């Protein structure tokens, strides 16, 4: 893990699960989220269910800084929880990211800002529209300051923990097109 500072850090985990064990896996994952919530510095977590033709689940744990994440990641409680779910997971991949730019990849490999802006807008517009349609009338009685405060408090976590990661995953090929004309050259026989 990189050196510690006060930038929020996210642990992105990809876990391959047998479809018949979905309910067991989700129950186990939710226990892990409740466990993480007991640690100082925990900001939130979530699970992204894969499309029907895929068994790879994306799990996100976000902490205020690397020290807080490390305290949870290295804890005996987390190791016990991982051991309890060992038979549910066939394969795991871990990735640490810092800050909003890293939702799009490492800083040197990040897509152009205009692609990041388009991606965020494509995600933000439908979420904002749904929020307005569902809650706009109820919030309209509030003064502007409180209406905006409530809206941003509700939308920011949903965007950061659910929709921006989902949007970047769905648009990954557009955001990060392959540069290698023969990608098979770099693959090991066991990859994917």
C-alpha cells in the first residue's frame, strides 16, 4: 500500500462466486460490511452485482485514510471473517485507489478529463432526475439552502459509492481503450 496521508482510500475487491452460492455470499459480504463499520475511519461500502453472464462481484470498502483501512484490513476480526467465507469465493483481486480521479484508473493512465466529465454527467443526470422526480416536490417546501444541502447529502454517497464506480465499469472500454493491437500476447494461459 502507498504511503499514508489523509486522502480517503478505497479498497476495490473483485470476487468470483459460484452462482448457486449467491445468497450465502451476499449474507457473508453484508456481515463483512457491518464488521468494517465498527472500525474508526470507515466511510462506507457496497456490493455491485454482476450482469447475468458474469460471476464477478465488485465490493467496495472506503476509509478516511490508509491508516484506517490498514487497521481494518490487518485486523484479526477481518481475517476471521475472510476465513468464514473462504469456500464461497473462487478468486479474489484487490486494488487500492485514492481520491476521485482513481475511479478512472491510475493517475498516469487516467482517461482525458473530458471523458471523465462525460462519464460523471452520464451517471449524474439520471440519478439527479430520479431524485428530483421522487423527492423534488417534498423538498420544494424547504428554503433553497436546506433543499440543496439535503439533496447533496443524499446524492453524494450514492454517486461516489454506487453510480460512479458502476458507470466507470460499464464505460471502461471507452474510457480505457486497449492500446495493444494484440492483447493476447501479454496474457498468461491462466488469465481470465
